[in-house]
C-alpha cells in the first residue's frame, strides 16, 4: 500500500507544481497503515526567495510549557528542483534545516517519527500534545508533523492527508471542495489537532454553537454518543458562566488508549488522550472536569492573552508571567462554574479546594506564580502547581473582588470586562497587565498581585474564606482509620518520582526527585501504576511498605511504616456566620 500512496502523492505534487490557481505552500501528509510510527510529508511550496532559506520545526508550542524540539524526530529531510535533482540542505541546528538555493526548490520531502512511539532520553513530549500513528488510528498535533519556512510563519497553507479509505477524520480545520484542509498560518495548523481512524462521531448545537465530537476507543467501549451525553451539560453551564459561548463551532477529539495522560486546549477544539475503560460514574466525573477546564480555555488564553501568545516564537520561545491567568484562573473557573450552575455542591467544591491545597504543598511554595510562569519550561517538576496554587489564588482574588464590590463584581465579571477591551485579535500588554487589571478594579488589587502572584507570601486562605462564612484549618488532627505512605509522587519524563516526603518518614533514605522503581519487588511503570499501587489502599497504620528507588540511576531499597492520615486543609460552613457573610456567600455562589 505504501508504494501506491507514494505514487499518489508524487502525482499530486506534480500537478501542484504546475498549477497557478493558488499561491500557498501545499503539504501532503502520508498516513498509510504500513508507515506505522512514521509520518511522511511532501511540501510543494509557492515560489521561495533567499529570505526563506531555513525550514523551522518547533522547539515548543503555546500552551504546552515544555521543551519539545521536534527536530529530534525528523528524518531524511531533502529538497528537489523541477528536474528532480537534489538541492543541498544542511541540518544547521536541532530544529532547523538550511536550504542552499531556496529559489530553485520545487519539492521538499521528509519523514517524522511519531512522538508517542519514539523513545527519547529527556523532554518526553506530552502525549496529548504529540503524535501517534497506529494501524487503526492517528493523532496529529500540528507542530509534530510540519514546520514553516523562515519568513512564512503567517502565510497560508493547505494540507492533504492521505490515509486509508475506511478511516474518518476529525479536526476544526475547514476542508475545501478539493479535499484540502486550509489554514491561514502555521499557528493555525498548530492550533488545530487532527484525529483520524476508526472513529465514532456525534454532533449537537449548544446555545448557538455547533459542537462536533470524534472518538477513538481502542476497545470500542466508548463512543461519541456516550461522550456527548454527559459533556453537554458542561457546554450549557459554560455558556451560562461566560454569558454565551464565544465561538460558533467547536470540535472535541477523544483518544482512548492504554492510559490517561491529559488534554490540550485550542481555539476551536481540544484533544484528549485518556485511558480506554468503562465510563463509570467516577470516570465520567473526572472527564467532565477535564472538559470543563479545556473548554473554558476558549476564553483564556485563546481570547484573553498577551502578545507573547498572539505572536508565538517557535524558535526561541519566551514564556509568559501570566500563566497564573491562563491555567490557574481556568482551573478555578472550571470548578466555580460547576458550583454556580449547581453541577456540584458547596461541599464538593470545598473538597476540591482541599485537594488543591494538598497538591500545592507537595510541590513546595518556593517560587512565585509569576516566576513559575516565566520559568515553566525548565521547572517541569513544579509546573503543575499552577493548576493547584494558581486555582487557589484565583479563588482568593475572586473573593477579594466580591468583598470590595459588596458582592456585585467578582473575577468572572472583571474577566468579561477585560474581554471587551481585549480579544482574539487584540492582545493585552505582557508588561502592564497587572496595572491594567488594577485600573479596571480597585487599588487594593495591586497589593494582592504584589503579595500572592508577583510575590510569594503565604496565602490568606483562612482570612478570605471567613468573608463568606466558611471556616478553614490547615491542620485538624489525625485519622488513624486511614493510612498513607507519607510520600507525594508525580510524573516526570515518563517516570514516577517523589515530589515530597512527610516529616514522619524523616529517618528513611528518601529524597525529593527519587524515582519509584519497584513496589514490593515489582517494577512500577506508568502503565501498571494503578494496579501495582492498589495494595497501598489495603495497608493500615504501622504496616510496612517496601520500595526500590533510583537515585542517579542507582537502586536502593527502603522500608516505610504507613502513617495515619493527617486531616489537613479542612473547610466547613460556619454555623455562626453573620448576615453580611451569608449575603456575600450568596453572591459568591450565584450567577448574577
């Protein structure tokens, strides 16, 4: 089949070479079944000049906050003239190929190995932001299979995907009558993932927005209809929370495979790489919460953003200090939206805040949220705190705004006003946004920013929640009926590592950053982690837990005694709340 597909691509390329009906670069992307793990790309560019002498692959992509270096995955980069003679190209840097005579180029060919199936020693690309090609499906994020010519990041392109006839394609990209997907720029390609294969499809209209759902399920147990049945409530709730949805069309791409990795937001779509398992109530709740987060991203940063997002530098990216807004506020909004539309109870919401406080503590608050944003690429082991501490800070900012406005104008309303001043085509200033936000609110808000986002002072959780008649305790004793290991863990470069250690395990040779290699002698991997750690739920206080850790790639065994669970980060309604506190709580919990 590969020979047929290659012949087809060559014919298309030949026709495109002699066509004068369009002036844009044309890409042919070969996804034949026998090219598993390799994506073969042919480019027929419009006339190139000396300015276009470098072909650039992405070092990272907006919204990923990690080093990708897609050039690592590129193979056999070659350029040809009209006669088929090869033009000299040089792999001049990790993500760049220099072209000696760009004006002669009529065709470029290269192959890209898929990020999910290609082992690398470091900087593993997040699966939901990467690429995969299997016998019955493919997931493609734009930066993983194409780049752009120097000087042409904002030039239009068209793309033809060549794939088995029995496959279905799902994407937010628009297809023309000739079967080409069109994008006005490389940024648009990156912003538009594509899911292909044996997919199911469902659609609906949510408050004026056309919603498409495409689903790949390895076992076939999950369908687009089943996904639509329980995410549609999220769409209506988001519409209520935002005062209407800001897009006319939106596409969900669900890839259910071996394990859960996460999701990535885009302007008109989002893609999800999750574990293929029955849709139990608990799994539905988790998926619904993830969808709520990703879908809210159509507001921030995809509508409300600084110039660093609007004009992204794929060669030498500069990270934004406003990651707290893009991810922290989005995580807050996803949960607050569900509270205010009665999808979850107040008790559920407060439990989620407790979990975020616990998670944030495991990372160690040794860097401000602003600095975490600026340094997010190199601080991967602490980066996820933006979803925990960032969401807590957003919640506190909401409470402070409601207090100052006497319940009339919280964070939701301020964000709406900001979206009227800025938008998709008008970015705010990276340097002056704190001052601009303060100008639209109250002078006291600048002090909040200085202390809890620009600075790194302890968060006033107890003080702020008391304003709405909710009591808070950092520590409320022990629960000896439950046991835990005293370790917090996280995923880093496809390994499970220790992120924090309870003081109760201070005599054990464990350090932050140690890799958890074995549990009771059985090797621990991302694929079997849930199965191998299930035994921990059966242990009682005082029982022994045997681990093998890796430190500097050298193994050592440790034995821990299970500890009683600390009752930390406890919220409860104050039975003695004043009328003023109850009134502010009502404003806090409602959609005005």
